[in-house]
């Protein structure tokens, strides 16, 4: 699980959701564009919900790992959607094998080549 810091606060989400969101945020920034995304998170009370982020060129987001975290809030459809939106902004970008190496690759058990 990762703690995602944004706008003076933070949320908890899965490693792969975080990685997909950060990649999309970078693609948006490189294209001088913005968008709203919704990702699954664990609330302060421990329940699951969706957080909404406005991502753009000025977004300042970073994440840190959460030690000994329990069940991660993961949504494969969210990861697919973020990866597809990133591909649309960067159609010729190769894989990023040296990026966030502490987080498993996004395509380990997902068919991310599937079009949405």
C-alpha cells in the first residue's frame, strides 16, 4: 500500500493504483493538460471509498510505502483506465522498467492491452 500526498493531505491506495495515477499525472503535465481521476482509497476510519484528484501540470504529488499494510484498495478497472488514458497521451512511450521499482509491474495479472 502507498500513502499518496496531495494538497496538504494524504490518502492510502494500492501500489499499482498509485503507480498508474503518477504515470498519468506525468503524461498530463508533459502535455500541459489536466484531468480528474477517481481512485480507490482506505478512509481514515478504515472503510473503502473513492478519492477524486485534479491532476495537471502544477500537481505536486508524491507517495511513500506503508509498512505492514493490510488489504489494499485495488480496482483493476481504475488501473486499466489510467493506463489507457496515459497511452493516449504517450502512444509511443516504451515500458518504464526503472520506475518505482519497489512497486510490482502493472501488468502482472492484468490484461492492460485490452481497450476500454
